[in-house]
């Protein structure tokens, strides 16, 4: 993929997240928003992995502790969903860690517990994004 394609995919995901938010509003569980966003993504032709277990390899050995990613779209964009008053730096670090371990170029941190969903979505890119062709 190119940077432009990844950016376009992120834009389309954002649009679907806004659609889910406008339909449901704030105040529900993260799992409900996750399931509804997955439904919209699949309905629109995207490949989605939900609650994907990410094994941790250390010194060539797979650890028993695993990371669980909310959604991975088109094997490219990691989505971390929250439904709380505010997102914290630890949530951003969590998403950046998922992106690094999975070697994915972009992530979206989406907080559905808000009065303005567009201000509650944060995109993140990393060195994998920067290494993509324009």
C-alpha cells in the first residue's frame, strides 16, 4: 500500500465511526461500538479481524501473555476503541505498541464517550507509514 491509500482508508474508517456514533450516541459499552463498527466495515467490503490475539515473542520464545487488538482493518490499520470520559497517554501508548508489534503503518484511537466524535478520534502513524511509497 501507499501512504495515500492508507490515509484514504483511515478517512473511510473515520466516516463509518461517525455513522455508528450518530446512530448510537455516547454512553454504551466499548464492545457494542466495536461490534457495530465491525459490522459497518464488513458491510462496506473491508476485511476486519476483531479481538485479534497478538503473540509476544521475546528472545525467540513466545510468551504466554498476549495483546488483544480491538480491530485490524485490511491488515493495515489498527483500531483501539474506548468509551470513557477521556483518553489517556497510556491508551495512545497501547495503540502505538500494537502498531509496532504488528508492523502496521497506522492506528486510530476512537473514543465514543463524547459529545463530538470528530474531536475524539486520534490517528497515529509510525516508521512503517513513513517507509511506504507516496
